[in-house]
């Protein structure tokens, strides 16, 4: 496949991710930190996010499965996840966390369990979408091209 075609695919897919709310402008800021000296910056940051997210989601699941739920602990995990999601530009994950925190404040166990499933679903979708984007970028670079620059 030629570079121009791959770059058009990348642009279209990236626009789709923004239009559907998977990504927000913070992701553009993260991309701007990538340069020749740090060509894998975004992928490395995403890998750290994915690793940390799994730890947080495991902690959240464990905290919500306790006989007596410590809502402050649950809220702390959700707060961490909202912050890390926000810092990488995972808008839908961040928004699901905002809703989740409201139910933590209300100490609503049933709604917290539902929110946990929603957060996990949004996270899995985000991870999958980002992996597809990175795969496209890998193909572009492998074909001798450069990753297009997006602007807000």
C-alpha cells in the first residue's frame, strides 16, 4: 500500500476518533511532545497508561467486591483513573469516570458496579482504537512515510 493512501486512512481514522469522542485535544498536546529524539513517545506513554489502567481496574474491581465497600477507596481509584485518562486524551473513559465518582459520593453500590462495567468497556474500546491507530502509524513509517500532523 502506498504512503499517501495510508496517510489518508490515518487522517480519516483519527478524525473519526475525535468525532466519536474517543480522543480529545489533550491527545493532540501529547502528540506534539513526540519528535525525532522521542519517535515512540506516544506509544510508550500509551503503554504506561494501559499498564497502569489494568492495575487501577483490578484494584477497583477488588474494592467493589468487598463485603463492606470502602467508597473512599473506590473513589480514590476512580479519581486516579480519571486523571490518567484525562492526561492521555481518553475522553470517553474520563467522562465515564466522572459519572462513576458521583455514585461513589452517593455510596450507591449498584450504580458503582454498573459504572465499573461501563468504565471497563470504554477503556477496552479506547485501547483497541489506539492500537489500531498505532498499527496504521507503524505501516506508514514502515512504508517510508511520516505521520501526518493533526490540529484541533
